[in-house]
C-alpha cells in the first residue's frame, strides 16, 4: 500500500462527527413553501477532521464578522454539493467548495460558519 498524499489525514485524525443536510421545500400550510433541512441519506453522519482554515484574513477578524472559514476533511464521498450544509457540534456551516485529494481517497470541504438555519 502506498503512502498517503501530503496533508492527507490518518484515520485516527477523523475524530469529529459531522452531519450533512440537504434543502427541501415543503408546504407551509398557507399555500406557499417553507424551507426545511433533511438528512441527505440513510447515513448522513460521518467521521471528519475539522479545523479553522488558514487564509489571508485572520480567524479572529472573520469571527468578528460572524463567519469563519473551516476545512473539513473526510473519507471520499462523490455526492456532496454546495447546496448542502453541514452541522458540527450543533453549529451550521454553509459548504463553499468540495476538493478531492490527488488520490481521491479523501475530500476536503471548505465551509463557512454561521450558515442558513
């Protein structure tokens, strides 16, 4: 078995549980539609590594604005889209982008805290 790509997590580093949800429009009882968030499938919760993303803007400055960008790494899934959101420790995160690693064993999600409730 070959070495993992540089920066790829060791399985033991996937210590956090994150849940994926998808938007769904349902009847609001008044003839309109209401947005609801539903589990993406029968197994929406996965193990992941969650860390604040290093960037040009310090995390403290992002936090003052109410949004921090996070890097969430998990085993490969091909179905994740930016329409989904993820929930970690009760906090909601908007998915900004999904990046597979070079060997396609893992996927890294860029997500922003303060997502749609």
